[in-house]
């Protein structure tokens, strides 16, 4: 880790702490959006540092168990987070939930852990209190809400990643190997894919989700627009286990 990346992480943590502390939705969203942009830039900074040989950022794995309570939706949220952070997820269904394994570079996996812990809690809290236009709640509405939530969160994460990738880097950047950000990220994705294919040479296709409650989906997307998608220094990577019960 470098002084620059350490400072970036501290800034992200500070923004997230402010987002969690305020009771004003607009103010919280401003802090959250800033934290997301910084996290995307941090990921690219670490990619360039690794590409130039200044830090070690090997492809590795992270494994987590997800229980049966709304397990499909909690698993889908984690899968979306992993994909947005250029990682490859795979899961196995167990008698009491799912075992999800994610393959990615170490710095990207750390971001996935933080984001998963924070967003699982946010999605759990939102789904428990979600109500339709008549003030009622149902399993179908909650599941539609969660589908909308993690779909919109995924879109927001991709938007931030694209913006950070397109941002020009100084010609004399000390973290650069001379290659463009697009080439650096493409090489990292190829390395992750190669490691994934070697570990899982034969995989079945996951079933597609179907929308069963349109109003819940719309409400969930609206909540996803306000979600803190920069992770949280107040939430541990294991805290998400009790997000939905």
C-alpha cells in the first residue's frame, strides 16, 4: 500500500461516516456519490500500481456463506457487486443456503467485502420496511423491491467505474506503467478469467430471475438510487449475515 492509496481510503471512510451520520437524505446522497467516485478511482489507482510492479495485487479468492432467508436475493446482490468490481463469482446451493466464491484481484475483493457488508444491511433494512401504495407488504413485493434495489445499485456502480476509467491520467503519473487504463483493466480481467476457468472448467448456467411485482421493483430501484454504495468503515465484512431474517 502507498501513502496516496492510504489517503484515498481515509477520504472514502470520512465521506461514508458523514453519509451515515446525517439525517438529511439529499446530503447523505451527496456524500455517498462522492465516496463511490473515489472508490472507483481507488480501484484504478491500485490497478496501475500493480501493473507497474509497485504493489503486489495477485488474483485470489474470497468465500462467504449466505443463509436461506431471502438467500436468492442476497446472493444476487453479492454477484452484482462482484461483477461490477471486475471479479468473477460462482455459487453452490447448500441445504441451508449458498456458498459463494469470488475470484478477483486482492484489492478488488477488499472493495467487494466492504460493499457487500454495507449493501446487504441496507437492502435488508429497506425490504423489511418496504410497503406498496396501499401501505401493505408481501413476500412478492419485498422480492420485487430487492430485485429493483440491486439492479439499480449495479447500474450505479458501472456508471462510476466507466467514468473513472475514462478520466485522463497525468502523463507523468508515478503509478503508471505507460499503458492506458483500458489496457491495464483488460489485462486484469483476462487474468481473473483465466484463474476462474482453471478453477471452474465446467459450470452450469444460473436460472434467470423473473419479475413478479412491478411496483416493488420500482420502489426498490428508487431505494437503490439512494443507497450507500461506497461500503462502510462502520460495518464488518461478516455483519451482513443477519441483514435479512
